[in-house]
């Protein structure tokens, strides 16, 4: 048995094997062999998830060796990329083709397969998560096939597997909808939380990207607004909060300290009240909380397991040092989020049951039906996902 852990070291596993796949052919063979052996397999990229999506006593397949851009269609503004490609590695190849991602998350170290597995997102009231940009994908399935799914082929698989949780098979490549390359200018300022909340409804609609980090002990909000610009890029790139460059050089940041995180998505209009309730919780339960609460927005989409499915969304994130026991505070925060119809981020800490998730996601059963059709024996499930399915 080998030992595996996620990026923070808090999620661990003792898999029978860790397989570093370097070709699509190997991925297909591995999926088929694992199914014949009656075992299980879970995929991993850079292991940034805080929820136990990867742990298995079967095989963990590392897809980071499947990396690089396969093809670019400049006219359709689409690119086909291998599943293990890190998001930060897409910036220059796409820029060279005059294209860029529609949006990016706060961190760009994840693989594109991992980011789409969990519905990773950036911020912007008009911008959707990365899974919503998936126009096609290839999956090595348990029966030894390589299924290619898109709007035109195997549409039922594509519809569900855009947000796949690694549960349909080994995703080997994805096609992404892009846009023309663009530069952005970022500005930052500080305010109290009350000052921020007073203008929040207006300001989130005034900028392409808007977010803030509220530091509870100082009652100080560090605010960032980012908009497209025709200004030339400014090098060397300035500190976070004052940058002007191509989108991939500005929208993501370096977050190197090991931490755990809980993030919930609530209806956009409920965001300010939810944050106020979290503030009340922290004053009671964690008055010395040193880590910021992150507030972002997200446009509605039609992706079945997306936290923004059919509703404009605000997301709130709590962070804790990876060495700390986060469960008491996170459970208390989850109770607050539940009062606001919150949906947990699939890559972050949560304690929801399958029954809970079914009540939060209107297409829950449809997603599982599509998944179970492709993998009826559960080769690509682990304990965490089985517990959610069997509720």
C-alpha cells in the first residue's frame, strides 16, 4: 500500500497503487484492467480538493502527465487540451493564438480536468464557472472504450460530465470555449465591512470581476475590482491589487500556505445577509479568527451539479491553517450557510449527506442516472461518492 495526500496534507489515502498515466492509450487500458479486476480507480491532478474526492483503496491515477494543447480552432474560439494541463500552462499557448479563457479562479495550479470536475470558478456577476465552458471531452471508460462527448455526440454524457467529479471514467482531454485575448486592469482599496455591504449590490455589477477579503479581527475588507482595458500591459507585473496585463497574468494569484477551506454558494441577493450572519458567528465562536472570508460572485448556468445551477450566485469562503482542527468552526458555519439555501463547493470541506445534496441540486438524480449508465459497477466511485449516491 502506498500513501497519498492532498495538497494541504489533511486528506490522505492508502491506495493499492498510484499510476502515473502518460498517454490516452494507457488510460484506456488502465480503466479496462481495473474494471476486470473488480477494483476501483480515482483520478487526481494537483490534489487541490479539500473534500475526499480522491481517496480509494484501489488505484489513484495521476493525469498530470497528460499535458499540453492538442489543437486550437481560432474561428470557433475553442481549444482541445489534455486533461492534466495546469491552468497556468494554458495562458501563453492561448495568447499566442490570440485567445484567452473566459475566466479563471483565484488559483491557477489545478489541472483543467480537476477544475472542471469540481466546478472551479473565478468571480464576476456575468461570468460562469469553468465547467460551463466545456464543449466536449474524452473519457476512458470501464468497458475499455474511449467515449467522446459533446453537444453533437453523446450529448447525454456531455450534459452531465461537464461537471464530472472524476466519476464517469478517466477524463483524458477537454474542449473549452474561449474568447479573444484580453487585458485587464486591477484596482484595490480597503473599507470596513459595513461600508462594503452598503454599496455591494451596486458595485458587483459595475465591474467585470469583483471580490473582497474580509479580515474579521480588523473589520477590514481588502477589495479588488478588475476590468478589461486597452491599456498596454505593465511589466514587471505589480503587486496583487494593482496589476495591468493579459488576463492569465492577473486573474489568478499565488496561494502557497497550506490551508483548509469551506466555500458555500448562496443566491446572489442573499449574499450580504449571509455574510452578516457569518460575522455574527465568528464574533461568538472565533473572535480571534486570523484568516479572511472571501466573497465572490458567479453567473447562473445550466450545469447540473454546478453550485450556480439556474441561479445567480454569491460565494463565501472560510479558510483555516491546515494544522488546525477546522471541523468545529466549519460545522457551525455550514449550519449558517444552510439557512441561506447554500450549496457547498465540490472541492472544499463540507459535511452534507446525499439527501442534503439531492435537495440542493434539482438535477441530482439525472446526473447519477447518466453516471451509472456509463459506469454501472461503480469502478470510478469511492466511499465518499457512494455515500452521497446511496443517501
